C-alpha cells in the first residue's frame, strides 16, 4: 500500500472512531451528538483536502521521475495555483532545462567526435573494460586483421593472421601504456603506434592511435639521399674530370721515356684511368635515381616485357644451373606504363633474383614468373628459390643503400622502388612459406 492510501486509511479510521463515540450520546444528549457528528464530518473533509494538498508535490516528483526515465528533457511541468508548490515546479523545470542543454552539448560533441574519428587518417582502436575492441574507425578497419574485430581482443585478432606473433597487431598489443613506438608490418610499411587511456564511469579504458608513416618517411629519406647524391656527384665528377684530363696529358710523355720505363708508365696511367672511369660509372648509378624522368605512360604488354627479360637471362641462368620460366601467365590487357623505366626496374628485380639463387644453398635453383589477374587486379611476381630474406627485417629491404649482397651498393632496389612509386604501383618483397622469395607488383589499383 502506498503512503497516500495509508494516510487516507488513517484519517478515515480515526474519524470513524470519533463517530462511534458520538453514537453513545444519542440516548442522553441527541443534539450534542448531532453537533459532534457534523464536526467530525467537517474534520474528515478538511483532512482529506489538506492531505491532497500535502501530497500534491509527490505527484510532481513522480512526473519528474517519469520524464527523466524517458529522457524527455525538453518537456516542462505545468505551474500550479499554489505559489509554494510553484517553487518546486520551477526547480524541476530548471533542472530539466539544464539537463537538456547538457545533453544537447554532449550530443553535439559526440557527433563531432564521430565525424572526426571517421575523417582522421590515423587508425583509432578503443577497448572496453575487459580489453576487448569496442570501437574502430574507418582507418582501423583498413588494417589487416581488424575487418571484423569488434568484441575480440587484439591478441586474438593477431593470432588469426599471424601465428608467429610478430605482425603489426601483435606489436600493438604489446605496446606499453603511454608509450609511442615505430612499428613495421609484414609488408614493410611503417607505423607510429601509441597507447593511451581515458576514464569511463570511474574506470580506465585503453585506446590505440596508429598512424602510417611509410609515405612521410620515404619522402624524408628521398630528400636526404637526393641531397647527399647531388653533393657527392658534384664533387666526384669535378675530381674525375680534372684527374682524367691530367692523366690524358701525362700519356704524352711516354715518348720521352725509355722503352722499359715507358711501358710501366703507360700501364700505371691506364690503370688509374680505368679506376677513374669506374668511379664515374659508380656515381652515375646513384645519379640515375635522382635524375629519373617522369614516367611517360603508354599502353604496354607486360608479357612481352617479361618475355624479353626471360630470353635475355636464359643463357646466363642456364650456365649457372638455374631454371627460369613462366609459372603462370594469364591473358591481361595492355597497361599504361613507361616501358623503358619498368623494363629497367624489372631487369634489376630478375638480376637480383638470379644472384640470390646463385648465392643460395638450395638444390631447387629456379626463378619463376607469375602474371595473374585476380578480382580485377593484375599481379606480376618474380619468385626465386634463393631465400636470402629469411633473417632480414621487412623495413630494411627498401632502405637506401641497404643490401644483402657482398660488395653491393644498395642502389638496385632503391631504383626499383622509385620507378614503382612514380607509377603508383603497390609492391611487396617478402619470403614465402615454402622457403622462396617473392617480389610482387600490383600493376592496377
């Protein structure tokens, strides 16, 4: 029974008792009994009226509670004829107004935050109290392994795509709170990952910010090595030109020397000239990367380019005991590219593959070409059995001047990367599961 009905029951019960008492006076003093009964009835009516007025704020309180429960913060309570009660109504209406303004402000901020998360190029991953992923923005969905990650832990997502536990997701999962680190995925793309926290209902929740730095770092690297190469080329070319001129002049003095001395003199001068020319060619290989022209795009048949390279290297591979052949060749349409630049880049790729197979210890010495068209994308792969990339971190493969070959200069892959970037082609150089190395180039978006 509610408080209202308990109070009514008490009021009615008390007045019924008074009425019963007045009945005792009926025989002795009827007029007094009638007067008392009238007073009791008037008291009962007055009590009911006062009780209703006293309990009226409870009705407003219940109505206010219903509005809060239904989140109708824009509604207002109607004013009463009682001034004292109106003070309570005004208080409730003021509270509703403030709640409505705060809710509106929070909604606007949440809407802005949602749009900001979707527009930011950085991946944002938010976790719940149990460490499971509760929120991903569009950039986070694009990360490999996070397409359907809501409700899962980051460690579980990492194991689904990388049993070795060394991929990008595993590195993000191990990132300490408050720390920011440079991370690398299996394809060599570089990211900056940062773990932070915020408080929700008094408890902390973690989030990750992941920003891809591949293009930014490559641009910075390119500007650095271009400046370095230009300075070196300027100094070396000036020296080579000057020493070459001096050496040519010295050869005129051969006739003034004895025959025996003249031969030794000429041999020494020619040896220095060859070294001088070799130094010029060395620096020229570097400057070709810097002075590379913009690609002139024209339709070209990829199979014809690879066939020419196959015929060019067939005899060299045969003499080294290496099999070079097509593994798969789909019919693909002509693709817009600079044939000269792409041919030079692919020659470098195949030459590196041949040297890797020659240096490798495997018995199955071969180089395979794959030209495949899957889901509208054309992929060209050069696969070698050399397997020299097993212990090389992916982030180092296209680093300027980095090489795995003894006596190498680190120019070949740098040139290849520059050509592919200028064409806008995605690429990947990585070890395969069967102990080979594959250089994959996606020739269409």
